[in-house]
């Protein structure tokens, strides 16, 4: 079962309450602090996040266990290569981005 968590949008403008995430070299807001559950992501010029991810919005869902949803995917290398959280991998796997 999927439960909607948030929509992630890239921005170039600083946002109130954003936090720095060193691993992906971007500033991120908490969707829990937005009335429509929007997460804003602002990437540093030297981010390691691929352009295909930066240039597209994402929709994240909560699941009890990620394993059934990534079965058949090379999840460990995908997470390591793209330096993404499992929620991002789930969004990519469903949307094909």
C-alpha cells in the first residue's frame, strides 16, 4: 500500500527553513512544514545528483517496507550511484526517471 508523503520541486531561490544535505550537496525543506506537503530542493553547482533527477519533480510515498517495491531492481548500486534515499528510488522506479 502506498501513502502519499510529498511532492519534491527543484528551486533556485533560498527557502525558509531549508537544511543543507552534504551527501547530495543541496538544501532541502521539510514537506511536513508545508501545507501541501511540498519539499523544495536547491542544488549546489557541484552537486552529484544527476541532471535527470534535478530537472524533474518527484512524488514520494510511504511504504511499510521498500523491499517488495524494488524487487528486481539493482537497488544497492542505484542508491550508491545516485546517492539517493530509498524514497527517491521508489519514485524513480515507478516513474521511470
